[in-house]
């Protein structure tokens, strides 16, 4: 039987947003390699979570892989760059 590697991708929705930088650093210290982000523009899906500016701000805080669900009407209008 082959071994499978399972990656845990905690959602930023579960973080204390007032302490987000600290929460990201804690996830890194626990060996987390991915963070999950729900990226919504308010058009394709209700904007009940984060938009592209929030994703850019998180990118500045960490080098972790950002596993992102994109609920965007025009995804080419919202490229996330380092």
C-alpha cells in the first residue's frame, strides 16, 4: 500500500481577522504549507468573505501556498501578483 501525503489547508475565514498576521505566523510555525482563501467579488457570488485586495495583503504577509476559491465574474480583472 502506498503512503499518501495529506496537506491541511486551514481557511482564513476561521482566523481572528484582528490578529491575522499573528494567526498566519502561528500556522507557519505549526508546519502548515497552504492557506485557503475564499475570494469573492460581490457579483458572481455574494461578497461574504474576501476580495482581491485582501488576497494581495495576505500575500505580503507570507510565502505559504494560497489555495484560493475564486468566485469572480471577471477573473482576468483580478490577477494576484507577488
